[in-house]
């Protein structure tokens, strides 16, 4: 998941759910679950509270949770309940964006890009904040262009009720361990542009070793 070279730590995508995540954070994704069961377990007030805890930048909870997921750290023991709540909240909340494409700017090292290309089909361990507006995503060394289906369960629109930054960011929050296919990697004006396709079926698996067919 991570490797430190000199003073730089690389965070890698993975083809399977990692041990600490499975131990401390799993339990939600039972193949027999369905949206009705999740709705019964999640009150609206709980969903709102969970999203607000995550989206309020001053708490730094977002950073702590995502670093723990990216490194599969033992600190997931501390955050496990919240991660389950946040993932469940995403699964039962609507994505008002009607599908198509979302964007995320990110700094990626050569090693991290090589890992994405090497796997081709992989999980992003952390929750991923994206924007429906290319102009409002982070301006970084690389741009993720993510194709999503209109009926995906693994993304939720951050409304003003959920996030104080909703209007500024136009955010769609993707769940942790969202499965992706790499379609292509281009370099335009010095910036890597990686086109990905969200794999809804793969999101329900603990391992991507059994290759499901892409729906795109």
C-alpha cells in the first residue's frame, strides 16, 4: 500500500481489500444486503451528521481517515466505526449528478502511475472527493477523469445539507475501496490525464483477482 523512498512516501492502489481494513472496517458489504436494508439502518439525521463530520475541513477528519485507509494503518481501529457509517451513507444517498464524468486533480509519482498501469483494474482505498466541474477540481500534476454510471451506489452528491462547500466544489464523494478500470493514460501539456471507469460490480468484491467484465 505504501513505500517510502528517501523523504517521499508513495501510496499505491491495490487489487484487494487490505488486512486492517477488513479487520476493523468491514461488515457492511454483505452480498445479501440491499438498499432497503441499508435505508432501515440509516436515519437521515445520522447520514447528515456523518457527511458533515467528513466535509468540515477544520476537523481534519477527512485527512486522518484517508491517510489511514491509504496506508492500511492500525489507526483504522480508531476510525472503523466512522468509515462504516460514511460508506453506508454514500450507498444510501442519491447521486444527483446524472452520470457521465467527474474529475479529481491529484499529485501522482511515477511509481504510483506505474502501479495503476500495471494493475489496470484496482481499488482506490481512500474515499475520493471528485467534482462534476473540471474547473473546480484540484489543480495538481495529474487529472483523473472518472466515468460513472447514472445508477451507481458508490457515489453521493454533497448537497448544501451535507457540506458547507457544496456550491463551491460541486462534489461527488466516492466510497472507499471503489473499483476502477484504467482506460488510458495520456500526457497533455506536461500533465498526466488518466481516464478511469468506475466498476460497480468490482466495488462489491474483496478482491479483483476474478476479472469481471467492464460495463463500459
